[in-house]
């Protein structure tokens, strides 16, 4: 399957499986300037042309002062694709960079979320599409399992806290090696964020660990993504998902007949 078909197939599968897009939706697509969000936007544009339902799209970029070069080439590129692009300098984020240059991701993403909601509201959108990829889902799963004691990743679809927006992540099945190839093939202008070069973070360690595993097991990310859709709660330790005592006893006897005296 060629690259475009493969990506559109994966995005289409995510949209259908999680009912991400509905008739009449107006979607704000966050474009960070990186390969993933640019791939997301182009994939949605292609699917829009062939979808049986009608939906509109607006692209936007929040300036938080972290781009390593001017973002305008991305805007020019998006306009050449025929999609409206809105560039918003978020003053609170820029101020934060001045007063607290070493602020962490929690604060930065909280500021970005507020700005994104404001922009989507102004654009009259009811859906916000985010460019998180299969890699992000895998990292979130491992990070939560290893550092927060919770088996969870990211929601493919959710609503904002006040129910104002549907938040969708149509790249859930698309790995970053595919988005990298997509932008390289098209010579899409990609503007790096200063944070992409950060080292010594948990995220970077997990990325490196997965990349190392991929040397011997090239489908490890696809397998992790499949695992997230194929839970076996009886083999985990959350009592909320265990059967009653009788069910557990019969399962034990089936699995461990000698230990249970059969
Ligand atoms: S990596 Fe950088 S841009 Fe991303 S949330 Fe963290 S501080 Fe913000």
C-alpha cells in the first residue's frame, strides 16, 4: 500500500471506530508546525473530499514563543492547500516564557489548552483535532504505567471539561515514521519547536527505549496500540474488574488445578 493510502486508511479507521467526526462538524485543526499536525491536516483535507458527510475545517497555530524559526512558511503552505489558517500569538504564554523560562510541560500545556479553546470558540468550531500519534499513545501508556501507577494512555475522543468541544486524535493509529515520510515526500515546510531537542526527560527516555526495542521488534508500537484495544482485566489487579468469588475460584481451579487441590 502506498504511503498516502496507508495513512488515509489509518486515519479513516480511527475516525470510524471512535465516531470522531459527524455531519455538520466544524473542526479546528491545531497545527504546531511539526510533521504530525501537518500530516493530520492534509489527511483530513483529503478525507473531507471523499467523505459521505459534510464538515468544515479551519487550521490554527498558537505562538508560545518556542518555534526555532518563523512559522509563516507553514501558513503559506496551508493557504496553498486552500485551508484558512489563523496564527495567534498567545500573550500569557509569551509572558510566562519571560518570567519563568524553565516552566515545565504541565504549565505550558495548560496555557496552550486555554488558548486553543479561545481560538476554537472564536472560529465557531465544535471539534478540535489534535495531532497526537501512535507514538504519543505508546509513550503515555508506558509513562502512566511506570510513573503514575495507572494503566491509561490518551483518549482518542473526549469532550472538554465544560462539554463545549469534542477533542479528537485521528492519528492514534499513525506512527511517526509515517508522518516523517509523509512530510519528506511532499517537501512540507516543518518548523521545529525548541522543546523537540530537549534531552534528559522521561519522554525522551521512553522514546529511546521504544526505538531500541524496534531494532529487534519492528512492530512493537503497533502491538502496544493493539493491546490498548484488547484489555484482559481479569489478569490485572483492579478489583472493580474482577468476577465474584465463585467466578474467581472456578477460574483458579481451571488455571491452577494442583495448587487448588483438584
Ligand atoms: S515540550 Fe515544550 S512546547 Fe511541549 S508542552 Fe513541554 S514545554 Fe510546552
